[in-house]
C-alpha cells in the first residue's frame, strides 16, 4: 500500500463521523442547528441513501437498554466492604504462607 493512499485513508477516517439524529427530525435542519455551529467544515454525505425510504443517510433506531432495564442499587456501606477486604486479605496471606513454607 502506498504512503499517499495510507495517509488519504487516515485523513478520511479521521474526518468521517456519524450523528444519531432523532427519527422524526429533518436531517438538514438538525445538521444546521446541531453540527454546523460547532464544526464549520462539516458536510452531509448525500450519496449514502437509506434502502427503505431513499432518504439521506441510513435510518435505524438505537434502544438504550440501560434506560429500560437498569435498576440502581446503592453501594454497600464502607465498613462492610472494608471487613470483606480484610477477610480476603487474610485468606490470601494464609495461601501465600502455605506456598512459601
């Protein structure tokens, strides 16, 4: 692979990015409002079209499973964790004594 091709590939990879646009949002208005003010040389790849509707970009949906299934459990009290660590440390030291004797 030539050095010029590799540097071009690295450049394309570094500038290529994707946005998750809300499903019912217009791609161009979202781009002008949320992307263009922060990245002046950003552009929309109008050649990539969705297979289903023929619109700009690929249409899909991201489901955040953490939002749906995650249940917060507060951490255990610090004293309980310290006591457990002390027990584990004692077992490790006992095992090390067996090996070194």
